């Protein structure tokens, strides 16, 4: 459980500390006050760039006239049980540094180790039309859900993407008249096949678990979705193919697509082209055709199924980050969402412009007003 969040020269905050306990925290205040900055800080305690997808350079605070952001730091204190505290930290040591450092109890650690202590899951306004937006964004969203329960998946996807970039560089060099090293190309495609097959297997397993979680939530006032994964590798995984068979198919597909990829200047085949699909079960139509409110409710139901899954599997505690949570939700679904968070005994951080939007949480959550870079705790 998080007990304190401390920011130093992060985004709009010169210095701020938010002390919290178990249960929901409501961060309310005017637009531009810095509410989402707090959620972004919390989202950095997982592999990747956080909920905004920003670079480390973009996160440093800037005074008027400063050319670049300052060195910044974000620190969390966790209650480790039996009176023990765990200290997590991340940030950059110098202005303009491109790579952020992670520390656990003062010792430098790889970002993947953060998932041993905390598993942030978030929803943002950008996801309100997740199912009708770009395919790549859906896959990123789904991969975050996968590695929240399976931390190794983050390293698998990273290894795949690195090899994919190197392969494309070789192919485009060849298209420009520089001969690609065939042995190196073969080695990269073997690496892509192996990591791609592992990623497909992890996605298929997560899809099955999340669908079961959604199906078990049939009495909730959220629309249910029938999930799917479009992609050759994932289709094989769902049908029961083993990892070696999937890797063989990926490798063959990579070899076949060399010429096309070289001509196009981008990689047109592979598990990075897969997509998360969803069918609104009650209306029997693709989720992409739904309104922003329907899509948001579908996403929230998926995220809540993920939270239940993480809690049932044990390990690090899930933490829910909801930016502008009440937006596009009717009063009934808003109240149901809050009831669900409380019933799950979930530590959740939610933002909104008006405290009144969270009136169903009065007496059950801590309310903090955010204004001008200051955090004003309310009784």
C-alpha cells in the first residue's frame, strides 16, 4: 500500500508530498492544476513511459525562460507490513538526461523490478474511444494489462521491438543499394520469431483470463465485451499451438515479407500488427461503433476484471489510476464504479474538476484539492 508520494521538480510541482492511506483518493481542482501530473508520477512505477508516454526530458519542471526541464525525482513510500517501509524512486540526475533511473530502497534497480512491489493500472480520457482509435494504441493498452500480471512480458515485447528495428534497418539499407548481411538478417528473424511467439502466448493467456473475469461480472451495471485478438500468431496460441510451432510460422512470415517491408520502409508482418477486438455483447455490435460513454464503460469493465485477476493471483498490489473518471459515465455507472472500488478494498487515485462528481464517495475516500501546484487535504 502506498503511504506517501513525493515530487521534486516534476512537471508543475517544485516540491509536494501527498500522504494517503488505504482506499480511494479523490484529486479535484480546476483544469491545469496538476491533477494528471500526480497520476503520471504514480504510473512511472512500472516499466515504460507512464500514462502520457512522455520522455524523461519532458517531465522536468521548467521556469519561464528555461530552455529545458530540470532534473526531477518522484518517490513512493510503501507499507511493507509489520511496520516495514519500502522506498521506491525514479527520476533523472541531471537536466536534459534522457534515461531515468529506478531505485529500490536506495539501490539502483532495473525498471522491471518495480512490478514486484506495485502494479499500476490506468484509464485516461484518451482511452474513451479506445476501440475506434488506432490499432497500435489498443495493442499497447492490452500489453500493459498483460505485463501487469506477467512482468516478463514487458521484456519480451521490448526485445521483439528492438530486433524489429534492427531488421528494418538492414532491409532499408538493402533497398538503398547497400547489401544486407543475410546471416545477421537470419539471426534477427530467429530472435523475432522466439520473442514474438512468447508474446503471442502471453497475450492469449491474458485474453482468456480477462474474458473469464468479464463473464463473471455479469451482474454489474457495465456492458460486457467478447474479446478477441486478430493476428496470426495469437490465433495459433488461442487454438492451442505450442510456442515452437508459433515461432516457426512467424519466422516463415518474416522471410516472405522481406521484399515488401524493404519497399514499404516499415514492418508489415508480425505480432506487432495484432489487434485487440471487442464485441458489445448486449448490442451484438463492434465496440468501435459505440459512443464514448459505451466505450469508456467497456474499458472500465475490462480494467476492473484485470484488478480482480491481479488480486486473486497474489503478488504486488494493484493500484488503480483513473483520470477524469466520471466523464462520459451516467450517475448509475459512476456510483457502481465507486462501489466496486470500495468493495475491492482497492487503493485508487481519481481525478475530476468538481468534488461533487464524487459525492457517492463522501465518507469513503480521502478528498484532496489540487490548485496551483499545492495539495490541500480535506477532512
